[in-house]
C-alpha cells in the first residue's frame, strides 16, 4: 500500500472515529439548544450569547493561546510514541494552564461591572460575571487537559472526554431550565464548565506519563516557548471573539436582543453543527502537521490530502442542509426561528471555501510563523467585522449570510497567495477539478430553493443529494478503495467475535 493511500485512509479513519462520538455530542448540543429555544426564547438565547462571548474573550486573553500552542509543543516532543520524551512538557502545560486560569478568574471579578456595562448597557449582569468567573479557571484547566490528549493523539480518550462532559452538563441542565427558565442561564453555564473539567481530568489520568521534577529554569525556558506562540494565537482568537462580540452588540443596539438570538442561532448552526466537520478533522490533522512542519514537501502533501477529504465530506452536508433547511430549523429550534433560514442558506455556501482555507490556515500555526499569523489575523478579522456589519445594515439577517460566504472566499484567496509566496504551497490541478465539481453541485442546489413548485423542487433536491453523495464517494474511493477498507473492517469484527 502506498504512503499516499495510507495517509488518506488515516484521515478517513480518524474522521470516522472522532466523528462518530462527536455525532452524539452534536445531538446533545441540539437538545440543549432546543431547551433554550423552548424555555427562554430568542431573547434568552441573546443573553446567553452575550455572556458566553464576553467570557470567551476574557478566557482567550488570559489563556495566552496555551490550549493550541501546547498541542504543537507536545506533538513535536512526542517522538516514536515514547511518553518519556514528552512527560516534562505535559507537566509544564498543566502548571501553565493553572496559572492562566487563576489570572483569568481574577480579571473577570475585577472587571465584572465594566463587562456588564459594555455588554448589556448597564450593571444588571455584574453578579452574573462574578459568579461565572470560576468557569474561566475550569475552562483553562479542562482545555489544558484536552490539549494534552490531542498532542499525544489519544483521540478516543479526547472524544469520550468531550462527549461525557457535554452529556452530564446537559442532564443537570434540563431540570434547571424547566423550573427556573431564564434564571437558569448562570447555573447551567457553571455546570457545563464543571462537567467538562471533571471528565477532562479523568481521561488524562488514563494516559500514563512519567513524573519529573520540573526545575524553575525548565519551566521558564519551555514555558516561554509555549507562551510566545500562544500569545500570537491569542491575538487571533481574541480578535475573532471581539469581532463576533462587536457584531452582536451592534445587532443588539439596532435590532434588539431577539435579533441577537437569531444571529447566534444561525451561526451556531454554521459554526457548531456544520463546522463540526472541521473540528473533528483538526483533532489529528494539527498534531500531525506540527510534527512534520520543517518539511515543505510533506506539509504540501498533508494539506492537500486534508483539503481533498474536507471538501468531499462537506459537499453532501451542504446539499442536505440546503434541501432541508426549514425542517432543520424547526427541529433544532422552533418555528419562531424561521427568520434565520435565508441567512444560513446563503452562509452555508461559504463552508465550501472555508474547507480549503481552514486546511491551509494550519500551515502558519504548525510552522510557528507568528509574525505572519498575527498580520493575517488582524487583516481578516477587520475584513470580517466590516463585511458583517455592512451585510446586516443593508440586508438584515440574510445579508449576514452573504457576508459570511464572501468573507471565506476572500479568506481562501488570501491564504492561497500567502502560503504560495512563503512556503511554496499550492494545490494540484486534479484538486481544482474536484473542487469545481463540488462548487457546481452546491450552487445548483442553492438556486433550486427559489423554485415555487414544491413537488418539482423536492424532486430536484433529491436528485442533487444523490449526485453529491455519489460524487464524493466515487472520488474518495479512487484515492483509498472503500471496499477494501470495509472488507478489512468486517474481517476484524469476525476475528474479534471468533
């Protein structure tokens, strides 16, 4: 079997492994969103969105990007699956996230009134921020544990930690939403973060690393390397969160909390439910890319393989979503959220551009190209903010969908130019041929939405669904022989049962 074929199979194997568990995590998230929609409505969802956005910004600033930069450090030091070589790095990461968590908690308490006034226009949520300050510590600690699992490529433990953390957070939240309605917001955010923390600690303990005495010099030296890259990542993360935060405030001032709720519902669909495809694939992709970052040829091959699989997986997802968007909105939320349908239908087309730009974007992080990473983060986030505010100002929620789509087209084009000039990265002709096919399938499906004859529209939708799945499976099969994988899987199951 060729190395290329093995690489494609590894990507698909990892995606199916982590994706299977993440599927149930999505179901949990759907139930939670449904509860919020039923019990506290769009306005309540707007409050949750604003609280979480603020806490996310504080957590990103105080966390110094250690969650991501530590994955790179652990991956590079994890040589030949030898835990001895990486144990010291793991211990340093644990100490760093504890310090940053305490720092973030104190910052939230100190600026709780300011955060409330900036976010809600008054001091009504001051005590909410004080009570939720502990979740900053929980988030930093659990994020550090999950980064350790990802860096060590303990993907099953990582997936299970995420799944059970979400599940138990939901179980304890249900009665609170039922009895307390809008007053359940703060307790449920706290419970969700605590549940994630408990399970992240539990699964990290399953990975047996050696304990070393960490000298102060080692902590400073290696910690400095992690924090240096992490700080650059923090700038990007904070800018993204700040951009979202400012858009939410703008929508809240001009359209009200209900419009913020619609905005959050729409982008939850795009980024959390549809975007979960990228989250799943990045779990193994980023550590792998970080471990080969010095070899441009290997980087080029890895990114192209990842982009290939990403595009072929996201295409049928986009087609399905466009065909059943109104049904999906009713299932996930309520009919009261129908105003977001035009927004998500236009926005989901951007996921096809995002699939490629996402694959390329990891090159900068894996190589530790801090200067360029910061420049792109600043430029792209300013562009995103301007486009989204303009989109909402001129065309409301649907305008946000189009701005989301166009932004990722610009993002894809910009990263293509940057990675070509700095790392001689490029996609082959065969990739663009497949990408064009996927693009045509998605555009045709989007245009079918405007057919007024319902029977004809859904017959054509069904045809596009069949075509998109057939096209994706055919192209994936050419790279890795799906029948061979399926036969091998069945044989292993038989041998195990025997």
